[in-house]
C-alpha cells in the first residue's frame, strides 16, 4: 500500500535495530522474579524464624547443671545465653554444617534446572538472551539471595539475642573474652569466611543445575556431595588427601575466634573454596554454552 513501508534494516551482526545483548534479562527483573517464588520466600523466612525458635527453646531450660550430660554442646548452649554476640555465634554454629548448605544449594541448584523443568528455558533463549548472559544473571541473583539468607540469619540472631541477653563480650571455648566491639568485628570475619566456604556449594549446585532438568536432583546432589566430602574428611587414613577435599577447611573460621587469631587455615580455606567454585562455574558455563536446550 502506498505510504507504508516495512523497516527491514538489520544491525551489523544481523540483529534487529536497537537490539543490545547486554540489555536483555536485567538483573533487577530476575531478582524480583525470584523474590516472587514461594521457595525464596520460605527459605528467607526460615532464616528469620530459626533464631527465634532457638531463643524460645532456651526458655525451656530446666536449669539442670549437667544438662543431662550434654557435654561440649551443652557448654556452647550456656555461652549462647550470655549475650547477643554469643547467641549469634551459636546460631551460626548449629546452621553452618547443614542448614546453610541446603539453602545455598536451593538457590543455586534450582535457578536453571527449574526453568528447564517448566519448559521456559528455551523461550528465554529465543528472546533472544545470550546464553552466557542468562547464566551470569541467574548466578549473580542466586548468590545475592544466598548472601541475603546468611545476613538475615545472623542479623536476626544478633537482634533477638541482644534484646534478650544484652550486649555482652564475645566468649568462646577457643579464646579469651573479647570486648563487644572487637567481638562484633570477629563475628563479621566469621560471616565473611562462611560466605566464601559456601561458594563451593554454590558452584557445585550451579553446575548440576545446568546439567539436569530436575531441580531436586541438582539441589540434593550438591548437598549429598558436600556431606560425602565431610564424611571422607573424618577418615584419617586418607592422610594428606584430606587437604584437597572442599570441606576440609570448612571449620577454619574457629581460628578467627582464638587469641591471637589463627588465620593460616582461613587463607588455605579461602584459596580452596575460590578455586573449587571457579572450576565448577567454569564447567557450568562450558557445558551450558554447548548444550542443546530442548526444554
């Protein structure tokens, strides 16, 4: 028809005019999208609820001095009720070995596999969103929620513990009493190291997420492999081989509480965690950019 025309121009790379790969799938949009998911809300909600549950549980203390032979754990529980910093440390201690592992595996293992199981992954790539950008955005958002979960747990424990037990020096079984200000700095260092150690879980879960279409398999597989590594680390017959297990330095944060601080294992653990996480993420990108996405 006269007076009408169709713009058939294409960009230098054959794309439509104005198309910019870097503008597809913005971080904020993905962050909001994940925030609307029920698993995100439940996971973050439980991070807030757990310290409150622990606090309530302490109110049922029978007052028995030997706590029925509770041993080391009972003494840690005694320290937990001596101040907000100590309560926060106890909450992290009981959560670090399993609960935080599950939460990080959930955020990083579900992010791509769930899209594949819903059949929406291929439509995201058809927008088109470059594969590397899709993975980058999803990984950054998953890591952001993992960090948020850790901060919510520690922040809620610190607030609830301080309101209930007061602002007191930090005490532990491996150090002398630390003034509240110094104790808070030590606690922040512990949080930072835990975040670094959990990068291994994030990397492993993310790799499994791009390998399988079953989100439960990716999450469960990462958790089971972490538990397996923890079990192998207890077998002294393995000798020096244990040093190469991703969980070998997972408890090195205890050295941050000693007087003076013991940072040798913290440095080794940081190098190990970053190395494993980088390897797993590299394999995930390599696998996904070559994968035939049909779901």
